[in-house]
C-alpha cells in the first residue's frame, strides 16, 4: 500500500503521524532501496532511543509527556479539592519538541530562485573527459580571502578535479577582502588569457563592473554568491553550501542549547556586506530563533563589514546589553575576534554559535570554552563541485546554474568525526575530546 502511494505521489518528504508508524516507514525505505534524506526527507514521531542510533539518525517530533501529565494531574487534584466546581473545558496547547538530525534536507535556492543541483548530478561522460583532455583549457582562481583551511581545501578540491582532466590552473590569487585589490588581480588573470575564471567576490558591489567586463571574454564560475547586477546569462555556475540549511541548523543549535531556560537574551553579529549567501544564512538563523523559541529574545542585531570590526561590534553590544547570554556570529574568523573581545570584558560565560570549522575555532569547541556548536561547510567537496561545474562550463554546458552542498552540524560529540570527514586528517593533537 505504501509503495503504491509512493510511486503515485513521488513525495519529496514524509512525516510520521504516530510513533508506531516511524519504524514501518524506515522498513519500507530499506525494503525498496529508498535512501533518505538523499531521495526523500523523513520526520519521525516519538523520540525512541534507537532513532538517534541508526544511520542516518532520524529527525523527530517529540511530545512533552511530562508537561501533559503534570497539567492533567493538577486538574485532577483541583477537582478532588473542589468537587462541586465545574470542570474547565478550556483547551491548553503544549508545544512539541523538534529534534533536528540527519534524515531531512533543507531545500536551497540560488540568487535567482534556481533549485539547487546536487553534486551527484555533475558526472562526466567518457566523451566529455576526452574533450576536456584534448581542449588544452586554462583557468585562473580568484579568492576573496586566504590563509584559511576553507580556502586551502577549496583549492585542493578544484585542483584534484581539474588536473586529472588536463585542465591547467594558471594562477591563484587572494584579495584579503580588499575589492580594489581583487579588481587588480582579476585584470592580471585576464591578461593570462584563461578560458574560465573561478572566483568568490570580495564585495558584491565594488567588483561587479569588473566581473561584467570579464563575462564578455571568459566563462565565470562563482563560489557562494553572484556580484550585484549580473544576470544568469553572464556566468556559467554558482557553487555554494546550502546556506538556508546552514542558517536553519545554526538557529536550531542555538535554540536547543537554551530551550530549557525561561528567559534568555541573545545577540546576532552578522556580516554587513551584501553577500547573498551569507545574508541568507544569517537571516534564516535569526528567523528560526524568533519563530521557534519563544523563551529567547534577540535583544540586539549588529553588523560588521570588515572582519576586524567584529571585535568593536561585540564590545559595543555587550556594553549596551550586558544581559546577553548567547551570540550568533556569521562565521569563524570574526567569531575569533568576538571571543577576544569577550575575554577582555571577562564575559567568557557567553555561549557562541557560528559557522565554518578550522583549527582555532575547533579548539574552543573541543574544550567547550564559549563555542557550543557550529555549522561547518564541506570545502573540499565544494571545491570538487566547483571543479566539475568548471569542466561543464568549458564544454559549453550551461544548465548547471546553482549547485548546492549540504552543511555539517558540529557539536563536541561530533567533532572527531566531522574533522576527519571534512579535512581527511586526524584531529589536532592538543584537542582533548574524552
């Protein structure tokens, strides 16, 4: 019966209405070789211990039986105490819990509303590989910022993918978040006559004119976001983490950390530059907290444009709102500036949630010192996707406009596995995870 329904409807998600149905749906998936969440998202009902132990663990709707029982008992006791008093028929709604695990996908969209294409669809035929190797293609890479594991792993993923198909990388630049420097570097890349340029803009506005100029000469493949004013016909692809999913997961991490507290005050320190992906992630995280955690009040939202400004922004926020107990910071590098400011203010009691995993931010999470959870990108996998998108562009394939890669949820309990999955190396020797 369920298979007939599945074949007829072809749903992209299933929600179990009662706890007895949850294992039956999972058995159905196993019987018919349906992979979740790759082929279908699934939300179960009832937080049984096994739902967290299977792979992938199941996202669960959980009823608060303790509160339901306490309210029911209080009404019975009140009736016993006053048997002649009419029983109140007023309904009382008890908020359910939501345990986000790994059985669901978050549907992401590109800057023009494009559906995100998964990396699994970026396959190359033998003929395409032959055409790449005989094409003698050359490319350049322009990063917005360097000296991070994120940049290094992106570059490694791009190189490992393209070089095996004979595509030569002319040079790699990084602009230290300086748009004027990036414009100069892009002109230097153009003079080398590449067939394509892979880039992440350091500023969506200040670099837009240069990218529009380059679009007339080379294939453009963007990482994370598109310069302001560019149309889909002017670039080949954009590859990004699924920023909506990342923001959603970050908001849930923060909310779940404080969910058992009556009144919590938090702040958001977000990126002020007009980056589509970063704004989508930050905005989604804020929306999730506001809409799903009524016990949490966001008392301040402040923005930084330059990374170093995150330090001053944090100091200003805490002086204005000393009641703040938790902070969301847009990603790990400004989060480290925030940590510096909080230490100087003797506010190491504040819980921090951020995005991107690297050695220094990971060490704070390993020690459970201020950092309580983060959302990690998969930079090597994203670099691989960029390489494949570039290969398709070089071959004139224009249908891969937006490619999304799911992020990684990281708390201390997942840190060891997350580090090995993302970096393919053992964790730093000074981390204590026991």
